[in-house]
């Protein structure tokens, strides 16, 4: 299958605007030339969002050599639970083994190559549907019928894929040598995420939203709040100044900034009182595993992403003690972002499916003891981000169409799109390394 594995729920695609998404194009200029002539501080040329060659590079260089967020550990809580993940032509099985560890293998039988597992589910052992070679959950070959004497089963274990469980968030890397920087980043991030105990969380809902846009447009859109006025539900509790600093504040934004700085101080006091880490980190393009982690306060007495900031789940997540615990906003390059609130957490991943399409997966995580209908109403829990994702989907669709227009030329980023530049810079660095181009200043 070339598509991302379907999940139980897939939101319908509503048409955005009157145009249809653009078709992939062939590259007139070499990828190396396009990368070399990229103008810093400007959006990318249209080919980056439309061409098959760039898409193939994105899959081979970005998605196959870096750490990619693929699942919440809570999706596979028991030994034998698995999910599959498709990255280009590669498919990977992520499974919880008998030692309660999360492990990952290429989804390719060591006999004659059949796909082993589809979608997600539960298995005792991994049995190939073709000739029934049978693998243990650690990937070792247990049984292969009718083999000659001397057949050595130990030579035919499933090929492993690098995997990390970062505080309940599962990342894989297809490269032979995965960027070692991940473990450094994990060390920084883990204490911040510990209170949420995501390893033990419950998946309340997961939705795959097909996007009529290149995966980078979805990521770039996430990396800025320049457009946040288009998210009325979200900014009821979320300050629409994510990524802004004092010098970016216009008179229109001053009252919001004042409320934000006061709320940030109050949140800091609260976190110190509870002994939870406080510092923010901004390293989106300054290390191989680019990331940012920010303790972002919510408006007023807001607890969660509901209209007016009401809590959305009456059982707080993990061992969080205070419903008004702010939001940790965490972004990792290249494909994910997260929100950690006192009452639930939300994980977002973007996977490329073609030059002009991608899938945004949103996973809502709650306390494992929280009962739907009693402690939370599922529709209310998901309402703000369903609305926000839908609004963003329209923006992405329209940008994909516009970037495919012959009249499109890259435009300048504003002062408040630093994180879009950081995303593109991180991305360009990966392509430059791959293409053997000099690093830019
Ligand atoms: O990271 C986020 O989810 C936010 C929401 C809106 C824009 N983005 C920065
Ligand atoms: Fe898997 Fe033959 S291809 S057992």
C-alpha cells in the first residue's frame, strides 16, 4: 500500500474553495539548483510542493533518515498490539513485545518478501499470510515448515528498525545510523512530559484527515500563529501570539501580550510550586533533531481547549494536580507537534502520501480511568481541534493551489514566522547534506 495505514476514523474531505488540488509536476530545474538558490526568509519555490522528484527526496532523505513520530505508546498498550506505518514504499510494524518494550521491524517477510501485517491490531506471533513463516514479537523466526536440514532460523529474523519511546511517544528511524541527537533531546524533554504519564494514557480518539497539500505546507502552517485569528475556537483559550516576542507586538496585540506575560508568570509560579520543570527550549534548526518546547499559558482561568477555557475531562491526566496547568507546546522536526494540557494531551503527525497530498493524524489522549460519557464527552473533547484542523486544511488546500499557479513566486516571511523559517532551514539543511552542497551561513 502506498497510503498511510487507515485508522478507525477518517474525517471526510470537504471541498475548499472551488478549485481542485494540483497534479504533480516534473522538475524543470535540478533539485540541487533549487536548493542552492533558495532565498533565506522567503517561502519555497513552487516545485518544492508539486514535483515528484522533490517528493521522492523528501521520502528518501527527510522521512527515511530522520526520527519520525509514528504513534502514541498508548495505541499499543498490551504485548502483541501493533500498528503499521508506511513511509514511501517502506512499511514498518511497531509492536509491543512480551517484555513490554516497543520494538519495530520492516513489514517484509524474510522468506519471499510478503507483507506481514496490515493496519493495526493484535497478534500472538507474527505469522506471514503467504507460507506461514512465524516470528516471535521480538522478530526472531520461530517456525518455517519444510526447510532442509541445516536451515538456520537465527539467520532469518525480521529486520529491525530503530525505535524510541519518548515518554509515551513513539518515534522510528529507517536509517542504518539514526541521528544520535534524539537521545540528547529525549533527555531534555522527558522531565517535562513525565507528569502526563502518556505511556499509561488512553486513546480517546484518533482521526486521519486527508490534506490536499504537500506535507511541508501542513507543517509550515502549524509553525506560525500569523493566521491564528482564523481559529476562533482555539483562541478562546490559546493566546494567538505563539512564536511572537516582545518586539513583534503591535498596538493591536498589546493587550493580548500583557495578558500573556502575566499568565506566563503565574504559570511559572505554579509549576515551580509543583516541582515540575519550567524552562523553554528553542532549537528548531540548530541541531539534527530540531525541537522546541514551550510552557504556554492559557487565557485567564482557562484549563483546556474548550470555548471559554473549561476543562474537557474531569479526570486530570497522569499525576497532574491542577486542571489549570497551562499547555506545553512541543514541536519536533520534521513531522509532529503536541499539546499537553492538565486534562488531556493531543499528538499530531503529518505523513506525505504524494507530492500534493498528505495525511494529518490527530490523537487525543486522556487519563486511562477516564470514562467516555462520564468524565468526558468525546465530541466536546475533540471539537476545538477538529474545527482548527479543518480551518487549517482549507488554508493548506488553497496554498497548494496557489503555489501550483505559474504566477506564484516565493514571498517574504513576517517577523512572526521565525518557526516557519526554522522548519524550512532544518529541511534545507537535510537536503543540502544529501546533495553534497555547502552549508549556507
Ligand atoms: O502548534 C500549534 O498547534 C499552534 C496552533 C496554531 C498555530 N500553531 C503554532
Ligand atoms: Fe512469507 Fe513465504 S513470503 S512465508
